[in-house]
C-alpha cells in the first residue's frame, strides 16, 4: 500500500514539473532547467576542480582572428601538425612520429566546428585507429588525453612528459571534443546544441568520414570506438551509426572491429537498480539505509520504462527521480569520492584536473593548436550536460545485439571501486542483454586477466563479448591502472585478450 501511495504522490510531482516550456528555442535557455539539475551539473564540474569561463562554446559572432587560426568556414576539415616539446623518452620506434590537431566543419549544422587531436602510433602505422570519447555529457576529451591514456601527461609546471602507457603506443588515436559546445568545439548557433544520440552519432559519423578522407592511409586499418562514463551512451549509438553507414554503402567504408565501454552508463534501468546493491556490498551504506533508499526504486523504474517508450520530457523526469537514489547514497557517505570509494574528497574537491584548463587557456598553446584566440577552452559544459537530460535515461543497450551478430567485438570494462558507473550494474546489463550467445556468456566461468604475473582483472567472455572487472581502479581505469589498461587494449585489439578455449572439440 505504501508504495502505491508513493507512486501516486510522485506522479503529481511528475505532472506539475511537466509544465516547463518545450519549444525548441527554450530548450537550452537556462530557465528550462530545474534548480536541482543545475546544482548537480555545477557540482560535478567543481568537484574536478574545473572552472570553465563559459557554460558552453556558443560564440555569437565568430570569426577566426589571425593567420594562425584554423579557418574552417570553407573546407570541411583543416588540420595542423603539432610539435610540442615533450620531456622524457617517447620510446617511439617510428621515424616520423606525427601529432595533429584540427577542426571539422560539421555538416547538417548551422555553424558547428568539432575540434580533435590525432596522434599517430609510436609503434606502427598499421596499428588500429582508435577514437576516444570522454563523457559528462559535456566534458572535453582532453581530460582523458592528459590524465588517462594520451601520449603525454602534464607535470605540475605545465610541461608535457611522455606517458609510458599512452594508448598511442599500440594505436593511432583520435580524441574529439563533443557534443558541440564542449572543449574547443564551438558554434555560433544555439540550434547546433545536441539533445540525443541521433544528433551525436551523426556528427561523429560525419567527422569520421572527413577524417578518413584526409587520412586515406588509415582507411584499411582496424577501427575501434572507445570511451568512458557517459560515452556508454555515445559509443553504442556511434557504432550502430557506423555499421549502418557501411551497410548502406554511404561514403567511405569504416573498418569497424569493435567498441569498448569503460565504466559506462548504457542501460540505466538496470544500472540505477544496482546503486544500492553495490553500496551495501561495499559497506558504503547500512542495511537500513539500503531498505529506505530502495523504496524509491519502483518509481524510478516506472519512469524509466515510460521514458523508454516515449523518449520525451518524461525522460527528464525519470532523471530527476532516479538521480535522487544516487543523491541519497552520496548524502550518506559524506566525503567519499563516488568515482573511487577508496578515496575521500578534500573539501569540495574529488580530483584536481585544473592544470588542463591552465594549459589550454594559454594563448601560445591555442596558437600552436590552431584554436582561434577568441575561443575559450570549456573543460566541461554545464549547458551541454543539461541539454542531454532527455537522453540520460534512455537504454542504449538495444542497438548492441545487432552489432554482436555482425561479429563486432564489445568490451565492457569497469574499475571495481567506482560507484557512479559501478561494475555490478554494468555486468548486470551485459548479462541481461539478449543475443545469440547470451546463454553461453552468462554461464561462462570467470578467468583472471593477468599483467606482469599479477591478477589485474577478472574476465568473462563468450564470442565477441568480453567483460573485465578491473582491480584496484576507480572510474578512470587508464589513470588508476595505466599499464593494465594499455595491455587490455593491446590484447583486445589483436584478438589475444581471451585465450582460445582449451580442449574445444571441432564439430564432426
Ligand atoms: C617542470 O617539471 C619537470 C619535472 O616534473 C622538470 O623536469 C622540468 O625541468 C620543469 N620545467 C621547468 C621549466 O621548470
Ligand atoms: C570467479 O569464479 C570463482 C570460481 O571459479 C568464484 O569463486 C568467484 O566468486 C568468481 N568471481 C566473481 C567476481 O564472480
């Protein structure tokens, strides 16, 4: 009885919040967002010690202002070769190691330009091409580039030093700032701001077409889509878009071999239910807190179901409902870092990524990258985050089975100490996914993922599907376990992450 009453009361709240204006032009006006939604996105950005000057990179009068700037109004893609001084030893075995930064003039937008870095492999041009997407939604991929898996890291005095475990050691890697308005990507029109995976995946697909046109040497390389956190939404949508483009023979055929989701949010209906289970199992909350917070689950589930079928403003209400479960947990755990429950947040800071903002706001650095001097670096865009709130609760797992049936590899990995996109919720959605190998995957026994003779993870596999629970890592696996994450990428992209089944008998 109590739960019925709860649902009913919630529903009134639901309806009364539905009165927000929904005409397109008001979607990004700040009045559209509730105070709570704004507080959440502001807080999340501040906890990383990021303080972008702008809410979003929308520049009403946009003109490149010097010869050094990459002027992209005419041609589709312009690129600049970089030559940053980097400390230490690259370990490169390649003679003409090349790094690039560029802008792509996005088609089907009023005026959007997507910024990217492209780092050729330190080992071989034939290595796979990998694209990395940082989440948020609304955070620039430079967070990963400089703190996780890029070719170099930032020292305290803002020098660059070679990263011994950069993913460019085994791949040609692209980092993009997206959706539009994030990082150095900019536009002059509100209408270019994206609200869903349809817009996001088309922009990424168009970028990829232009990228391979500009780099035809790489067209036949294996191609992998990777990323983290909210990219658990972007990656399946982007992979499906690429697969569809290939099938429809649109433009250049992309040699898509796989997608890897790190500590992602992919199937919220399952993942939001796992919060309290994960928190209880890790002694982050008590049994009575667990029971109390779980009372909010039916309303959250109900709202997610409705969002799944309508995909409208009801999704934002589902976000408000379900996010409350997460908020309740973190209100109980005081200053524990919800990206890594082993750690504490000091004051309002859970991480300090501020150096990336100092570096990328230097005019000498912007000039070297070809970024127009009037463009600010927006490390995380509050407005891009809030513009995606109708997308948040959608289930992006639905497009994955078709990819698996086409023998495209899926790697889902998660650092064991992350709460916000925890491994338990991720393993559950992977188990629940219906595809031809589901039964075998679910009944597969786990094996150790060993690096340097030590267990670095626990792995489940069947056919094209692999799950790795990464040990001693939080939300940002390549930051916490750089060597293991590089090894995982290398083995996965060369088909060696999983040992061939011993004793398998060929069918007669
Ligand atoms: C910056 O720090 C690095 C070590 O982290 C050091 O090797 C380098 O000399 C320093 N550069 C300057 C200009 O102080
Ligand atoms: C892995 O399998 C072993 C049995 O072989 C089991 O005891 C263990 O709990 C499993 N680990 C996980 C994380 O499921």
